C-alpha cells in the first residue's frame, strides 16, 4: 500500500523564529506517526534553520519553488543546488499562485520539473482548473494540458519520483473545498492520463494529492477516496494544531478504511 503524503505549503508566512516555533510544536505532535509521509515547505529563508530540527523526526523539508538552472545571473532566484544544500527533498512546482502572479507557464514549469529530477529532488507538480474553466465545463481539458506540458518528456523512472497535486484554483485559500466526489472524479481522470502514458502498474504507484482548503474536518472523507493519496495544505498548515490534526485524521480514516 502507498504511504499517504501530507505536505504543508506555508507560502509567504513565518519569519525564521516563527518557523522554528511552529516546527517544534508540529514535531512534538506527530512523533508517533510512521504511516504517513509529512513534508513542510516553509519560505526559503527558514529552510537552513529548520533542516537540523527536522533531522531526527519523520518530517521532511520541501521548497516552494526553484529556478530550472543550477546557477546564473537570475536576480532573486533560488537554484536546485541551493535548496538541496539546505536539506530539501521535495520542491513544489507550478503552484497556481506562481502561474497566476508570476506568469509561469507549463513550458517553464516542465524545465523545472526535469531539473528537479536531475538533482534528485521530488517535484510536487500542481495542476488545477480556474473557476471560469470549471463553469465552462473545461476543467478536464485544462488539467490535461497542464499534465501533458508540465510532465513532457518524463520517463517511467521520472514519473515514479514525481508527486502530482490536483489543486482547483477556486478552492485555494477560499474555504471552498472541492467535494470528495469532485476531487476523486478529477484525480481518477489524472490517474487515467497516467495509465495511458505509462501503463497501469506505474500509474498506480504515483501519488496524487488533493489541495484546496483542506482542514481537519474534511481530510477524512477526502483521503478515503481511492485516487486521493494525500493532501497539499496551505492555510491550515500554518497552525500546529490544525496541521497535526489533519495528519492524525488522515491516518485514522485510512486505518478505519483498511479495517472495513
Ligand atoms: C495551497 O496553497 O496549495 C493550498 C491548497 O492552500 P489552502 O489549503 O489554503 O487552500
């Protein structure tokens, strides 16, 4: 069975001191958890300080973005080498806020995904439709295009080292979660795209997360769905109690499912 993955995307929140406090509380709250992969993605400035604190815990470190080159004259950017050096194993790529506010397109995101894999970083690739696309019933086309272009040229070995996060843009930071049925419907579609490209066995092994207003009270129903392998959590990962509760509720729901 796949181990679920819960990742916290802190966005542009938390100073170094705040980040250390938050991680210490989360670490104390989840030290017994062994059946869930837990990833924290703080701002770049907090990565180096958090790395030693996470070393003796089940928590792993991720960055929220990176540039596709390993060095160069790219003022204000961070390279894969730099995030690796401070202990990151994961990197979020193609988040809708990067697409929307920083005009990142699928071709650029694809370069980043390929570079991440070259540096043995696990990309958490975000895809998801806007509200206008859903209202126009174009959500499948939108996600398919992002899937095809952002994951272009990835081999079977590459896709096994990649995590996909379905994040409908209309559900991010809005308090409006996709229903478990809506999320499952799109995530089974993503699984189908994976099967068509890589075959059933490989497609079955790829983790597909759901993201969009995940909270302690909705994670249980979401994670029980067969194609929801975990969650990418924004707002609710900024408070230790809610993030810990999300992890606990996810593992409890999966245990209950397994016992049925
Ligand atoms: C996100 O930023 O990836 C996200 C899912 O945010 P939120 O949980 O706040 O909707």
